[in-house]
């Protein structure tokens, strides 16, 4: 042969060699499992569009927590679905609100399990928006009032920290939310509580099943005025940069699958840990296809999550966390 042939295949010859040269390793420590807590007792409702994911009252949460801890999963992302909703989402910041109660419950049973509290109003407002809605006289239409929302969100974050949350995860996308929450936490003495910011959150159809789960679909309009346009990538840098300046400790990209380029971009531009949210429809689509026997669920999921890590994610929030933990354990 007149030219050098580069034979990469010798690197793929045996399993041991493949293990040696593997660039990306998915481990159970990468995974965070989302939980949906509801008030009441004896409640374990499967979310129809998310098979295997449940609404759980605190008394039935324990079995789930035991399983999570036994599998080696180190953290949960905690959502609350309250009984009563109102215009301003007041129960979000109650010291005895569902997220606060669930946080105390979890930390009492498993002090070492990280509780990452979702800080948003959309599960708590009757209109389903992530902030307070006001009528804008100049525009002659209802809109989400950014600055009024910030006060409530900051109060919510402080009450979550007071309940013992280890990390605050604001998902509301109001302008200035990281700064508002950081300042409030610091003033209340929670300087040690980090913020995992949903920095780059697209207005996405991939949240459909979650909105069924959280009963949080907007009752009018949509979230396009405060979530990002899926067509934009450079704007993601601006969103993330604002969060870095305001004091975020983690940067999240959401959804994950259709936004791998954004994960990579954030990884290259910033030195904070990058979090990928493998959202509800990314889960439900796989579950539906697997239930039909059309795909091999385990291979598909491991490939998807490995892809997210390869793209640059340090942490993956995923409804598959328990499945993946089991698969990784069984192949060791
Ligand atoms: C809103 C919130 C949403 C998700 C997490 N937090 C939905 C939304 O913006 O409508 C979606 C998560 C998922 O789809 O798994 N606070």
C-alpha cells in the first residue's frame, strides 16, 4: 500500500481493550431522580403518560426512598403538586407547603440523600404560569410580571432551604431569578446552599407529559415569552452568562436530546458543572416504543445518556435513573 492505513479497529478488538480506551463512562453518581410529592396519605398514582413514575404522598415515599438509596442514587429533584392552587401560587412558599414537608421528611430518613428543590410557581398557580400574572394596561393583555414573581420565588427558595434542601433549582426563567434567589438565601444565612439554575430552558413540546404530571399546563397563552426559542443557540450563551454572573453554581440545559449542541457549547464556554435534563417526553417516547416491542429499552437509554455525557453533561436528571442504576449494577 502506498499510503499509511490507520487501523483503528485494533482498539476495538476485545472488551478489555474497549474498556481501556472508552472516553465516556456513565455511572450512577451522574444521575438524579425526579420525585413528585403530593399532600395526603395512601396516595400512589401512576402518571398515565409516564409509566413507572408516581405521585406519592409522604407516607408512601419511604419505599421509593429506600430503593433509590439502595441503588446508590445520590440525589432527588423534588417537585410538589399541591392540593390548592391560587392566582399567585402562595402555597409555594409556605413553610408547610408540600415541597417543604417532603424535604423535611426525606432529610429525616436519609440525611445523606441530596434534596434538590424545584423552585417554580407553575404547579402552585391556578393559571399554570411560572410567575405572577398581571394585566398590562399598556399592552392590553395579561402577562407574567417578572419582578413581582421574583419576590415570591426568592421567598420560596428560602423556605425550601429552611426545610433542609441541599440545592435550590429554580426553573421559572424570570429575568434576574438567580440574583434574586442568591441574595435572599445569603441574607437568610443560607450562603452554603448552591443554586442549580435552569439556565437554558427552551419552550419545548417535550414537557407535555410533565405538565400532565404536575397539572401545570398554562391555562392561557404559552411559555414562549419567558422560555427560549428552540431555534436559538447563541442566545443560550447569553442566558447562561447572566446566570454565571448572578451566582449560579450549576448550569442546566433542558431538554437534553434535541439540544446536545447546547450542552457542548456551555461545557466549552463555562467552567461550572453542566446539567442535562432528560425530560418527560424523552422518557415517555422510549417507554411507549419499548412497550410495543419496537426498541431495546436498555440499549436505547444507555446510548442516549452516554450521548449526553459525551456532549458534556456532568450530571443527568432523568426518570430513568432507577432503571439505569440497576442496569449498571447488573453489568458490573
Ligand atoms: C416548570 C418545569 C417544567 C419541567 C420542569 N419544571 C415544565 C414546564 O416548563 O412546563 C419539565 C420537566 C419534564 O418535562 O420532565 N417549572
